[in-house]
């Protein structure tokens, strides 16, 4: 790519004009992880984590985060999301949690930022809910694993 898409002729940040693009079905999936101590997983599994329903709360927070992406990332377009799903799985081998976020819309721009925001907010919520019992947790590996619709897909 030879031209920066989010910079105007004067070098200022600028939201891309997608007005002339056709609206298409768009979908993205992102993933991430939160590494923690095995005892932390045991507390979540046993339901003894101090802040309660850890996984369901973090999944819901991820959905809410995806819906606020344009408020958090300055040059993102606000999108009418048609689907947001966040799934958190315990992985004792990691050890920790694997998080996946899926977003969909029918629009003029992609939803990968919303998928990554969903995963990021879910990870942050897990961290917040578990920090009282594990201060060595690490969030990482957040990336887009699939993007459909528009002119670029992977």
C-alpha cells in the first residue's frame, strides 16, 4: 500500500470516506488469551472466585465492548452490528483462558476492530475479576484470525 488511508493531504488524521463503497455482509473473528496460575482456573471452575460468575460476566463485557468500538478507537466507523459472540474456554494446558470474539454486520467497512475489541474487553474483565487471587496474569495473543466481506478477506 503506497498511500496512508487515514491521513489527509495535510498530514492530519482522517476517517476514511466509505460512502461510495457497496454495503456487503462482513464478518470477523479474533482471538486472545489470558494466562494465569492453575489455582486461578480451579477457583473459577469451583465457583469460588471472589467476584462471582467470571466467565459469563467477561463474555457479556466483550459483547458490550464490541458495541463501543467507535467510541474507543478514534478513526473507526460506528457500525450497526448484527452479531457479536464472545466465547471463553478454560485451557488447563496454557494454563488460562482462550477467548474468541465474532462480529458481523452488513455495511461498508469491516468488523475486525470490533472483534478485537470484544476479545480485549473480555480479557480485561477476566483480569479485573481475578486480580484479587492472581496478580501474575498475562493478557496476550490478541489477533484477527478471520475476516470476510469487502475486498480483503483472510
